[in-house]
């Protein structure tokens, strides 16, 4: 009897002894798969062997079943193996569509690695696709070198995407949805001064622009294309009495005078993050959105768009902050340090970028494992270098030939 046959034989005997001499095929298969994860990939073959063994066992009399089982060590069963590491994603219905959506303001850092790795792992677990979406709709926060650096960093992390989009090439789509929103009376052009709007908003009062007709807004929208920065914005109607003032009639579109590194001066009106993100998540069929809890209010804002358009809301998962001992994670601080000559470059080991981590000699697998261990939990986490080096050592030991 082969090793596998013996395992199956034992499970069948256990089941038979527990059920008055009659083993049940489904129950035996279930207990095999739960306790021997390594057999799952060969479940067809296992099912065939099991049914043969099951016939044999069910033909034995009860006493023989019991003594056979004794010979194999009795009824003690292996505890089901709990999947180690990454927790399951909630509300999965079949395949998933996930996205990793960084701003191209610099290379990726350890905080990005979390979103990238988790999304990647979940696509591997459930099937479906991972979308890489470069969110470059703020012309002032684009570092042209970042487009390339992000892809390099993702490759280092072993993250594979099946689709890629760059938001600055989708501006017409955002216009289309802005116009639709105006047509259904759920957005308006606001020409109030920012400070005046704020006073009204803080008192939960609508500004005069909110009541103007669709026709009027259509005209203003056309005019907005030739306006200067600060003269007008497109606002989404929300609840002007919402308990969080930031959610009250948030800005969807604005005029930016600066040139965009990729599209130059082709466009003057740019979507704000919440608008382009929600439109894209919907159009791209995203099922689950993994984002930091600093985006909680943004998710709340975006829900208004989903409801105005009658779209299904994806599952939002907000994870906690991730701090890395002794490193400056913010891209802007790192950039400033590099410009001032404090750091040698993006891969300076004192930084928290992926390339700096790689330069410290940390292996990709250590970072992947770390992220899977932390998972998408909402509580904050601080990662110590001791932890990272510990994981790294285990991996180095695994791969080094002793
Ligand atoms: N580009 C946004 C960011 O990196 C995406 C946020 C989101 O996940 O929706 O902050």
C-alpha cells in the first residue's frame, strides 16, 4: 500500500468506525482535504483511490474495521491545517477584480508594498485579475520617472498585473461622467470663492450655485474649459448637513493651470482623486478595494457617486497605518532629503523605499511574507527591522545550499 493509499485507508476506517461500519465518500474526501492540504491539487486522483478503498472497507465487518484502525494507530486524527498567514477576503463571489493604484510621485515604499502584495496574493487565491492603475491626475504631483520606477518596484516584489491604465489618458471618460452627473442634476459648477464656500459649508448651508438649473450648469461646464484655476469647480451633491463637513458637496473637477508631464496643456480641467477613482473602479469592474484607513472619508464620498449613478458599490477594505522603525516613509520627505543631499538617492538604505530595502539585502520573499502576515487588518502596525531581518534570515537559510 502506498503512503497516500494508507492515509486514505485510515481516513476511511475512521469514518466507518464512527458510523456503524459504513464510511461515507463525501465525508472521507472532506476530512482528507481538510487535513492534507498537499492532496488538494490532486483531488481527482484521490477521489478515484478513495472510492475503491471505500468499497473494500465497507465490505469488512465492524470488528475487522476496528482492528485495522488500531493497527494504524487508532482514531487520532490530524487537526485540520489552518491556512497560515493571509486572512480571507470578505464577500468573494467567484473571481475577483482588484487594483493597485499608486500616484506616480516617486518610487514605491513599504506602505505601497502592502497594497500591492495583498492585491496580488488575493488574485492568486481567488482567480480574476489585478489592474495596475497609475493615478496621475494631479499634474503637480507627477514625477515623470515614477511611471517606470513603479513598474520596476512591482517586478521586484513579484507582483503581476493583467491590465494597466494611466489615468491621464482617460480624461475624456471623466468628462463624460461629469457631464452625465450634471445632466441628472447631481453635480453643479460652483463659482464661489473657496473661502466663501467654506463658511457656508461649515454652517451646513448650500451655496447659491447649488440651486442653478441643469441648462445653466451645462453652459458653465463649457466655459470652465477656458477658465483659470480657482475660478470654478464641479461639485458633487451630497448631504449638505453631513456630520463630516469634508463630505458636504465635495469637489469632483477643478481647473489646473500647470502643464501635465504626459499630456502637456491638452486639458485644463482635471478630476479630483475621488471622482476618477470611483468612475474607474466602476468601469473596470473592481470587486474589492483595498485602501488605507486614511481613505475612510474618501470611501464615504465615493459612495455618493455610486448611488447617484445607481452603480453597485465594491467591497471597501480599509487597513491600518504601517510604520517602519527609523525610516521616513513619506515620498515628499525622502525627495526633499535627496534634493538636499542628505540621502544619496531613492535607494539610500536609510529610506523606506522598495529599492532601499532591496539594497539592504532584504529578499523579496521576506517582504511578501511580512505583508501577508500583517494582512489588511485595520489596526496600525509598526514593523521593526529586527522582524524583517528575522524573516530574511529564514529565507536565506531556505535558499542557501548547506
Ligand atoms: N491613488 C490613490 C492613493 O494612492 C488611491 C487610493 C485608493 O486606493 O483608492 O492614495
